[in-house]
C-alpha cells in the first residue's frame, strides 16, 4: 500500500525543493537536512522533507512552513517506488538527497518519474575510512555507477571531494564542495547547563557525539587520566550515548577518573554546554566535516580536535582556529589540550570564523547549484 503522503504535496509555485533523507533520528546529516530545509523555506522556496523510514527524533525542529512526511519503509531501498510516485505527483524543481544509500535511491526514483527533477546528491562522511561490509561495498559500487547521472554531487569537505574522485572515479567538474550549515544559537540557547561542575574551579572539557568506535572517546578518557596524574582538577562532560557507553563508563572507572567524568546522555540543545565549557574536544578517528566544532566556535569556545581524515583540519584551517592532535594518541591529545587551555584561541576570531557556516549563507550556495 502506498503510504499516505498527501499532506506533503504542495500547491504549484515558482520553485519547489524536496529533501530526501533516511530518517530524522539524531545525527549530523539529519541536523544539516533540517537546517537547510528551514533556510530554504525562510528564503521563500516551497520546501518538503521526505524520509524513507519512520524515525523522527528531530522533526520538531522543522519550521511549520516545511512540509514533512515519511514513506514509512523499513529500508531506504524499498522506498524507491514510493518516492518516485511522490515525485511524479509533486513534480518539484529540485531534489537534494543525503547519505550514500539514499543518494542511490533518489537517483533511481527520480529517473522513474515521468518528468525528472534536477537532482543533487550530498556525501557527508568519508569513503576510504568506512568499515565496509559486503552491503556497503555494493552501495559504493552503485554510487560509482549512478552518481554521474546526478546534476551535481556535493561534498561537505574538500577531503570528501578528493575521495569521490580517487575512490569512486567521479569527474572533478561534477563535484562541488559546500560546507555544512550550523544553526546559530540565540539567547535562549545560552542558559547555564544543569551540571554544577561549570561553576567549580578547574577546567571543564566537553565532548559531544555518538558513543561509537568512530568517535574514539576511549582515547579522550585516557588523555583526561593524564591530568589526574598531573594533579590538575580537570573534568570531562560527555554528551550523547551509544553502543560504547557501558564500555566507556567501565574504562573511566578502571582509569580512576569516574568522579571526573559526567555522562550526560543526549540533550536536545547542547549550546548551553558549549557556552559554559572551557574547551571542546573532538577525538574522532574520522569525520566528514565536524559540525560540533563549528557549534563550539559559534559561542567562542576553544577547540582541540584530532587531525583525522577529513573534516576537522579543514574547519580549523590546519590549526589556525584550534589545536590539532594525532589520532588515537592520548599523550598527544593531552598535550594539545594543555596548550589550548594555557593559550586559548581568541574568542572573537572563533566567532568570526563560524559565520562562514551560517545557514542562510550555505543555503544560498545550494540554491545556486540547484537552480
């Protein structure tokens, strides 16, 4: 049975953009989709956001003017005929899709529509660093064959753009780098966080991200343990959660720093934490971009990040806007943290850099690509 998506079908207008993404569960690409949808709508373009599956943790962040519907499928690939039918009924001017398997599905669905729209697909994570099983290899193979049939392939960093050429064999002229937009906080975002540590003496570090192997929070915990041996009262606040959360809590206890690490879980608005922290730390093994780095810069909080492929060094301009540390090296990470705490990057400089990722500015670049 065709899912009921009638309420997402819009009246005719000069321009209509459809964004297509697997779901609106918590994640970096999902946040970008919501931010772009809101920015397109603010600019006067009729905007629809369609999800292949039913997860909608952040759908409440969409502006009322953005039409949202789910195809309610269990997998992205089974949504292809339903998304194609939606495109035939609505005949949008442009489709913007997110993440490799959804990009593949969007290209096929668009070609099945009677009057295909202009289609732009976007890559948000690295290709060479993926832990690929057979399914992922098949999707990447499909992407290599289908991406040349898109009007443009957007890479969210220059590193991903290079990988699209080197690993998928795409032509340089098909690819355009467009950095991610990051929502700018307002006054209501900057209230004091509930953790009393931010009122105590001693530096408080902040880390934000899914507790998965990619984020390598174990290296960060080992780095924090170095400060205990130095008799420095350094504390760490970890936001979000994931499959690694139980192991990370055990590791903190084994390192003797369980009283210095607070596992806060997922918070809907991390900006109060970013604003109150002395330093934000990203310890990832790889990142396509690093939205959280920009969130820290927007409130003027200094940043230390691993020099991982491919996004963080690009966002920090190779160390101009924050310290870079070796990947998977607790000593190197602790050293970078010490240096940034002693000589923090100028707050005004960080805020100015963050303006380059303003949602309306980034949305305008996307519109030039799509229209």
